C-alpha cells in the first residue's frame, strides 16, 4: 500500500517556536544513550549474560532482514542443479540500470534437459539499484532479490558477477519465493 505524505499539516504554536522540539529530540537521544550505557555495565561486570542495548556489533553480529528486504539479485539453482533461467531476456529489458547482460544458449538436439538457458549471465552490482524489477519481470521464478547486501569492495570491476557467482540454491530462497508468489498474485498478474 502506498504511503501518502500530508504536506498540508499545520504546525502548532508550540512546534513553530522550534526550540521545544529540539529539546524533545535531544531528550530522546540522551535517554537512549543512558539506556545503552547502563545496559552495558552489568554485562561487563558479568552480572548479565546479554547486553540490554540496541547496538548490533556488525560484522561480528548481524540482524535477520525481513523477507521484503531487497539485497543483491541472485539466480535460483533448482533441485536438478540447473538454473531456472531460460534466457528470455525480460529481466534485462526491465532493468532500469542496464546492469544485466545475458547471452543465451539453445538446445542443439544433443542436450535434452532444457530448451534454452543462459550461456552467460552477468549482473554488475556496482550499477544495480536493487529495485527488484528483474524479479518482477521474470516469468520462470529464476531471479530473486536475496537478503545479501555484503557486496562492497574496493575494485569496481569485481562487482560484475558471472553466472557461477550468481547462482544460489533455491532452498536458500524459500521465504523470498513464497513472498513473491503472494506479492505478485495480489497485483493480479
Ligand atoms: S534489481 Fe533493478 S537494477 Fe538491479 S539488476 Fe534487478 S532490475 Fe536491474
Ligand atoms: S532471469 Fe527470468 S526474466 Fe531473466 S532471462 Fe532468466 S528467465 Fe528471463
């Protein structure tokens, strides 16, 4: 559901004075600071097993992202150890950042597992805007937005992932597959 911002909100006199709102903001920040600080002390004294604070010590600690989160797009590797992708090119066309490149390969009669598949499939994560259009456009449940966002690196050229790097077993994408089925069904495709 779209979120609507009401731009015609009238500020009260209290809000227009401005200063009380700054003080209120500082009060909230200070309160969180002391809650975190006192959550630390018993933990370091060994009186409590867990820190009662909100901070996550990334990268040693991580959080579980919600299923709707859009991390890097990946290709699903099905139960037969093959990509679901049939190299139709719809995701390539739907991509607003032009960061997907596909070279298809066709069945020449010698192979009989699938009719068509991607010989090469690359996504340049240095250009990708994580919009999810590729996932939405795909008719084969072959490309999904994963929860992996740890793709930063110093060399931009290494951010272009090839087919082998993009493949993820479908078991690891179960939640996202279910989520997209519900989401796209709701939009009456
Ligand atoms: S998430 Fe968006 S920008 Fe990234 S590959 Fe898919 S369609 Fe392109
Ligand atoms: S990932 Fe999906 S949309 Fe993209 S080429 Fe493969 S089958 Fe087509």
